[in-house]
């Protein structure tokens, strides 16, 4: 007789289920690798899209915001200023977009077999690491072109900043994925939210433009402190604003805990209503 698995809501609000995720860790690789193959299947340029998207966006932003609007960039050449922010933002927005719709896209699997549902949004967020790695080579080329030497402290701290970005994306994406199971309006809200949030993130402008009095407001965006710190660390152009980074990290971790907890509390209903 086949084993019966009953999915119950977990006690408390921070039970992520790490032990169970570890037991099913191979599924994370399977889902991530499947999505990577599907994403670039029957495309002429393949993985080059990971380079073209931020590169073309950088050119457009440089022309309109750098030359015409003359937005400051803290003394950093505008192309590299924008590109350094875009590669982290693109990773965040990719993970958020794909994880928020991941449960609906895998509805057939969710309804038929049991596995930790959290694996699906996790794998969706991990896929973006491939694009991030590929686009980082262009950043290295821009640094060499503008005579910037990669700083050792920046290289060492970058994994931590990527981790905060991953946690923020996964937390918010998991929350939206759980909502999307019941309310399909989420699929229309997410693209609008991503477009709006991009201009509330210091990608085309430095966080210093808000002044000392209001920069804490921008710091409530978990990507603000991450992007600003990444630029300063990797380019060696100044000291980290620890207040901004601390606030952004705290918000990012808070989003992660809330989003994962909400997902775990509601996952027992997914198979019934998806």
C-alpha cells in the first residue's frame, strides 16, 4: 500500500523545514536545471541574453539619465555605475518574477506527488545565479576599460551581498507565490511592482541624492544598501554606509522570514485550490 503524506501547518512562524529540504536537496537541482534548459531552448543567442539585457539597458540609461538628465553618479563613470547596480537588480527581479509564478507553472506536479513545496520557489531564485555570473564578466570588462581594479574586500564580500539579495527575492517571491495560488491577480501586479521598485532603487542615481535626512527611507528597500555597498566595495570608491546596509539587510531578512513562514503556513491548501 502506498504511503500517505498529510501536510499540516507548522507551529510558529519561522519553521522553514531545513531538515526536510536537505532530504529533498536533489530536487532543487533538478527543478533549477530543468528551468535553465527550458529558458534557453530554441533561442538563437542562448545565454548571451544574460549579457545583452543589462548591457542594452545600461546604454539607454547612460544616454537618457547620464548625458541628458545629468544625474550624478558619485564620481563613477555612469556606464559602470549603472551596470554594477543592474546586475544585482536583474537577479533580484528575475527571482521575484519567476518564484511568484512558480507554483502555478508547476501545478501538475504539485497536485500529483508530495515534496517540500518550498523547493519550487527556491529553485526559481537559484536559476538567476547563472545570468548573474555571466553578466559579471561584462562588469569586469567595464572595470578594466575605466581603469578600476577589482578590490579584494569587494570580491570577498560579494557572496554575502548576493545572499541578502537571494533571501529578499525568495522571501517576497514565496509570499507572492502563495497568494498567486488563490488570487491570480498577482501575475498582473508583479510586473508593475518590479517596474516601480526599480526606480525606487539606487540604480540610476546614488543613495546620497536623498541626503542624510531621508536616506534611511531608501534604505528600507533591501536592494539599496546591497547595491550601494557592492559598488563601493568592488570599485573601491568609498566607505560602506553601515547604517544603510544594516537597515537594508534587516528588511531583507525580515522579508525572507515573513515570506517563507507565510508560504509554509498556507502550503497545505495548494494542491486543493491550485
